[in-house]
C-alpha cells in the first residue's frame, strides 16, 4: 500500500511527530509511506504551482493519506492550515476524494480533540474515507504499551485500506447563507469611559459582510477605537516550533509581531477579534496570529481583558470552533463578552447585537467581570500547571517563574489542613456507626458553610 504522509510540523524531518511515522514505517515495511513536509515548505508550495501540483500527484497516486501533525493552539500549525486552504482555493479536493485517511498527532493532549475534530471534518468535507485518529503524547513512543497501541492503530488503518472498509461521515457540509449585510447608522453611542479598545482583524476588501459589521460596530462607540489589520503588519512567518522563546519569551523572528502583541494587545482593556470563517476555522492568518503568540509560553497574557468576536460565516455549524474561542478566552483568564455573527437575522438584528456587544464590553470592563472558567479553562490550566512544574520546567523557564508568581502551583498535596481532615475522616469512616451518621447528615453538612456565608 502506498500512503502519502502530509507532515504538519514546521520542523520538517526534525519533528517529534515524524518519529512516530518512522516507527510505523519500520514496523510495516511492506507499506510505502512517503513523507511530504507541508508546513515547513508552505512558502514554496504556495508560490510555486509546480510544487503544489507535485503534492497533488503524490496524493493521486497513493491509496491513502496520513495527516500527521503536531497540535498547535487547539488546531494544527497555521502553515498546515494554509495548505488546506490552498487545496480548496485551487480546487484540489477532487484528488483527495475517496482516499482513505487517518490522523496522527503528537502533543501534550491540550485540546488535541479539537485539532482532531478539525482534521476529521476536513476529511469529510473533501469526501475522504476517514478511518480514525491517534493522539500520541509527545513522549509516548518511549513506552512499550504506547508503541503497541500505535502499531494496532496503524495496522487497523492499513487493513481498512486493504479491505476497502466502509466509512461513515461525522460532519455535514457547511452551508453559507446568501445575505449581504449593509450597515446602518448607529442611533446611540456607547461611552468608552476611558477604556482602551483595540479591534484586530484580517478583513479583506472582498469580505463585505465582515467589513460592514466592523464599520457598524465601531460606530457604536462615542470615541475612536484602534483597528489593526493583521495583513498590514510585518509578520515574517509562522511559529517555527523552535522553542527558543521558552527561556525568556524572546521570539527568534525580527518582525512587528511581538511589539504589536506587547504594546497593543497587552495594553488594551477590550479586545475584539474579527474574521471570516475559512473552512472550519478562521483564516490561516488568524491561525498564524495565535501560533506566534507562543512567545508568551503557557502563561496567560490577556488576563482580565474583555474579549469579543465578530465573525462572518456559519459559526453555529462549527461547535468545534466555538469551543476553541471559548477555551482561548478561558485560558487567557479573559472574559468572552460575546460573539456576533452574520449567520442569523436581518441587518437590524445584527446591528442590535453589535450595539449590545459594544455596551457589554465597556460595562464588563468597568465592573471587572470575568465569568468563571468552565471545564475548558479549569482542565486546561491544570494540565499546563502539571506540565510546567514537571516535565516542561526545562526548557520553559519563563513559564515556571511566571506560574510561581501567579500562584498557579496550587497542588492539592499542599492543602495540609484538608489532608489531616481527610486522614481523620477516612479512619473514622471504617466505623459503620460513623458512616450511618455521615449518611444522615451529608446533605446538611454540605450546605452548612455556604449557609453561613449567606447569613453573615
Ligand atoms: C506554537 C505551539 C503551539 C502548541 N500548541 C499545543 C496545543 O495546543 N496543545 C498541545 O497539547 N501541545 C501543543 N504544542 C506542543 C506540540 O504539539 C508538541 O510539542 C508536538 O509534539 C511537536 O511536534 P513536532 O515536533 O512534530 O512539531 C504546541 C507547540 C508549539 C510550538
């Protein structure tokens, strides 16, 4: 069997993910796995049509495709996403149609599921035959049981190809509504109240709905709000995954990105991110924005800010993307004040929503309201806490120091009073009489301290 491996790592052959592919190659020598470095070579693939066509020719001649990529910011690296966009823009999907596909990622399991959902949905959009996905921790290859698991996964993939196994789709095609938003005039103005508001977008001229919504949104305020188009910034490229930023938050790129992030975003009280849906995410320019923010490491860099999204396109059909946006806000300890899209309602309704978002952003900024994190932020923060305290302390020294300062290392082992209570109660609960008494009083005891707060 001939498999085309599309490598999503910007590190090319020095990629962790590719070691997992090499392991499969070694264990299944009867199959040919041809690796193409997509993310590393994206500039050439984009500018040189022949290079792009050569990749399509490889895919055409193969029995299956292995999407093999690191997880970057809830998804895949921006260069990999750019390739997916190029295939769509240049009508290359038909080459992928009916090809069997599997997904292999390496990561530390932070939102690996949203990356997998994304690639799975792309496979479905392109009418590929998606067989399954495998999410390896970046060190799993060192463990014999995990290697065995990887062999089983790869074996099942090859078997599905050999047997022409039936495959089912999980994602419906997206439908875009035919609607031109024409912005009207704002009837009332929101007083910015001294808050610094920055709107970041990647809007292009032809994206009339997005531009219209931004125009109307900006008109909601009494004062000027600063607008920055990512496309106007000198951003030389996407994150290289080199980790040289990990020691002291210094990015190797010498371009405008870091200064823009530090002086504009970190200085703002209110941030609005605006873009148009492209495949099942925003554009790869937006993805590059997020990937490059890795110079901040795993430390929240937008703490306490109000965040709003203005999006053109069918967001409600992509719950995976909504989850990513919510998780991003929660991981930043920012407040997601709202998301406005153009997918429902007439112009008046959209205007109402934009005006309301403007008001809410300023109101929450004034009151300092940050809604509590859900599982997305709580679970994600614990995963990072453990990683930065433990196996990632080196090389992420800057993160370790910042986490110490922020009091992130709140391990339950340090709750000594609680530990003593637990030990005593565990001992006592060996007694049936004690357990009977506990059962009787459980509900009341649980609410007792809460009641004391209410009464005080
Ligand atoms: C910019 C950047 C973003 C990352 N984002 C995530 C993430 O969202 N979730 C995660 O679990 N790991 C994340 N990682 C860790 C990588 O997925 C992990 O190190 C992976 O094994 C690297 O594979 P590679 O060497 O093939 O590029 C990120 C790493 C970088 C450099």
